């Protein structure tokens, strides 16, 4: 039986992976975030490193153990992630965006803790920049871009729209409503969507998904 990672088929490749949630500050003590634990992205970073790639991992704050043998860049907000990813993008052969990036952030961030009043309160939000869309618009010749897509309805249709709109090569779709998929689980149920086809994978560990995803990226980029 062949040990995972025994085959160094990513040797010489530079791969950037993003993972985890972002945190968008409201004031010095509060922030807006999501349920991402980074497990899927960390599994991809680890698998790529074991297969010989030179891996940079840009991650939001998580409690998940960090993979070894990768260059780790820890960030908080979507704006931090944008800065870190765009600064490192030009030299990458493959970029895999597993992070759950906030779409909105508070329009203004209080410098003092917000005190409660008797009435209701509202927080005005503004859009963050779409990092993957920026990458699709500034892609280096031959660079491979892979996103992740989380949906609760019309998963395949909505994910394919993202593939086109962001001008990327592949999007890994997962349906939050399926058992054994999504946030915090050790398994995932995904469909790997490319221009040519939808490859539906059965339920498997996030480590196995990571290896299948890297296999698919190598196969698709070989035919490009
Ligand atoms: N993404 C990004 N920057 C953002 C938002 C999303 O790079 N500001 C990336 C994610 O890392 C993921 C992909 O875009 O790889 C799809 O994210 P998703 O949230 O599923 O899609 P959105 O385009 O944000 O659309 P929506 O949330 O409305 O479904
Ligand atoms: Ca989103």
C-alpha cells in the first residue's frame, strides 16, 4: 500500500491556500464571524506539503491544529486576508481559497466599547472586497485558481455562476444541509466543478477530499 504523500507529484509547485473564518470588528470587544474551523483548508495545505509543494497558508483565527511544513500567515479580517493573498499571489502556481471570507463588515468601527441603551440597535454594514474575483481579474499566465462554495440551495447552479463570475478554473461545492458536510465536521461531501464537468465525490474525510482535489487540479491543469 502506498503511503499518502509518498508521491512528490507537487514538487516545485508554489501553492497558496486560504482557510478559516474572518473576524470583522464592531468595536474593541466585539466582532462578526462565521462557523468556519479551517479543517478543510488545513487538510489541503497539509496534503499539498506532503506531496512536495511549497505551501503558503493564509488563515483566519481557528482552534484547529496548524499543519506543519507550510509558511503560515495569520490574519483577522477580510481586508487583512485580501492584503496577504494579493501580496503573495503573483508567485503562486496554484491558489486554493477554502476560507470563509466575510461578505460584509461594519461600516465604522468604534474605538470605545459600545454601551447599551434601552432601545434596539442596528449596525450598518458595507461590502468587503472579493479576493477570489480580484485573483481571477489579475491572474498570471498559467496560474490555476480554485474556490470553495457553500450553499444551502441550488448548489450546482449557484456554484457554476461563481466559477464564471470570478473567472476561476474550479470550484468545490458543498451543501450545508447534507449530513457529514460543512462546518467543523471531519468529513465532507463535495462536488468538484470545472468548465468541463461536475465530479460528485462520495462522503469522505477532509484529508481524502484534499487529495482528490489536488489530483483533479493536476489532471485539469495538464489538459489546459
Ligand atoms: N471569497 C473571497 N472573498 C470574498 C468572499 C468570498 O475570496 N470577499 C471566496 C471564498 O473564499 C470562496 C468563494 O469566494 O472560495 C466563494 O465564496 P461564497 O461565500 O460561497 O460565495 P460568494 O461569492 O461570497 O457569494 P454568496 O456568499 O453570496 O453565496
Ligand atoms: Ca460569501
